């Protein structure tokens, strides 16, 4: 059949929508050299452990030095692989990220980098964007706002993506994503993969989290524009968009605001990211991750024990054009609201209890 010259999907080598029920082998990551920013905690820690355990060589860049070093030491002992490393990296500093990438190349057993995960992120902290200063009357001019969240979540991610473009394109003996699409992945093959970490805040608003939302919308914009040209350098780009997930990113106040809804599980995010990392046939796709729900074809929530519909915690967002994104968002949020209604007051009270107990759980390291 003749190729459609106007088909952007084809031109950008975007792969077909992901069937989450398709099996994949996490062992396909074996031998890859993978860099993770913000790899010392939460999803980054989950990715690190899973990929290290499946034979990848993983290098973490973070500002939590003690945590990152302990993690690497544990994985080296567990796997016997000395090619896992921790390197101090503050993603808000270009120099710090350049040092991270250069050092990673120096330490890499192949001399190259196969994959980069732009994962480091923080939530919006005080003063909030729309907060009016208490000393308003005495102020002549508004104080300069501290844009820490934008610095980490947007500028930091842009730096990481920029450096990924530079170093992935130099990876020796690569298999170009474009030529790779129909091949069954296997371990110990070179790759050029950038995995972006967005959020459900990339698709919809979170009241009060203005900087966070703006930064995560921007990461989606980065994904959507970059994936349409990165194939020129044989680089494949994918993205995960987690809903609220139980990691240290969500403080007690956030947990209380979310009480009664449904939290997602870090292991589902790690599983979705591992599929994208391991299966080199996946190009230009985005997976949203939330609490496991069963929905019918109209995204109406079904009983978890129902034999109808689809049950999953991971959903392809089809974030390929504006219309699809909007339709997906409406359905997904609708299903989550239904979940909240089903869980009712009991769910709300239970989550409040768990949220108040959260500092204690952290203190006890559980
Ligand atoms: N947890 C959620 O509900 C959720 C939902 C959607 C998206 N996300 C995104 O997932 C990513 C990981 O978050 P998490 O939930 O695992 O949180 P986390 O707090 O457990 O991990 C974030 C990591 O980033 C590191 N970091 C922070 N500032 C940094 C900097 N300047 N330079 C380098 N590293 C830095 C932290 O030290 C930490 O190790 C973030 O981008 C976050 O926005 C999280």
C-alpha cells in the first residue's frame, strides 16, 4: 500500500497503541546503560532496583547523596554488578547535569548511554502562586517569586532532555528506533531512549499546584513536540503520566486533600516504565497510571469482580492529538470520581487515618 505523505504518525515512526495485556520481558533491559535523575527515592528508586535486578547498569543522579549511595551499595551487593553508580547531580544546574552525563559516559562499560529517565521532580511548596502576602499593605512592590518547582520540574527536565539528545545520539552501535520497530527485543542490545515523567497534572488541573501543573503540562508539550523529530537521530521517546501515587512526594496535607479518592501504586508506575524501557518497539507512546479500576467501554466504573469491561491500573493515553487527549482526560477523571463515590465516607475516613499515620510510618521506615 502507498504511504500517506501526510501521515505524521508514520513519519515520526510512532508505534501502534500499547496493548497492556501484551506480555513483555523486563529482562530485555539487561546490558543497557540507563541514567535516572532523581533516582534515590520513589519511582526512581523503584526503576533503579527493578532494572538493576534485571541486569541493566543503572546510574543515578540526585541531590539526596546518602540515600542514593546506600541504594547503589545495596544493588551492587545484591547483583554483584559494580556498574551501578551514584553521582551527585542537581538538575537545576546545567553544569551539574553536564558533569553527571560526562561522568556516566566515563563509567559506562560500553562507553555509551542507552537510556535516560528525566524523573527528578518536586511538588509545589510555599509560598503558593496565588497566595497573597500577609504584609500586603506594607509592600511597595510584589516580592520576586521563588520558582523552585518550575526550576526542577521544567528547566531541570529540559536540561536532561537536551543532554539526552546529545549523548544518546552518540551511543555507539545503536539500532535506530525507526529500523527497530518490528524486531523482537532482546537483552544486550543498544538503545537510544528518553523516558519522560509527566503526571496526571500534564493532562488536567490540580487546584493550588500552579507551578507543578504548569511544569507537567510543559513536559507533555516537550514530549509531543520532541517525539515528532527525534526519530531523525534514532531516538525513541516515551512518557509515563502517573496519577497520585504513594511516594514521599505527597506530603500529609496532600494526602488529606486526596482522602476518599484512590491512590495508585508505585509498582504499577515501575511496571509501566519498565515496559517502555524494555520493549524497544514502543516509540512515541504515553501511559497514564492510577488506581486499578474496572470500567466498561463508556468508562463507567464496574464492580471489581465483574466479568465485563477492562480492569487495569495502566492506560494508554493516546496523547497524539488534542482531541484524543481531551477525550481521555474526561473519561479517566470521570472514572476516578466514580471510584470516590463508591468508596464513600468509609474510604474517606480510612484515608484520613492512613494520612495521619504517614509521618509515623516514615519515622519507622515503612
Ligand atoms: N508521586 C506521585 O503521585 C507522582 C504523580 C505524578 C508524577 N510524579 C512525578 O514522578 C517523579 C518522581 O517523583 P516521586 O513521586 O518518585 O517523588 P520522590 O520525592 O520520592 O522522588 C523525587 C526524587 O527527586 C530528587 N530531586 C529533587 N530535586 C532534585 C534536584 N534539584 N536535582 C536532582 N534530584 C532532585 C529527590 O531527591 C528525590 O530522590 C517526579 O517528576 C514527580 O513529579 C509523581
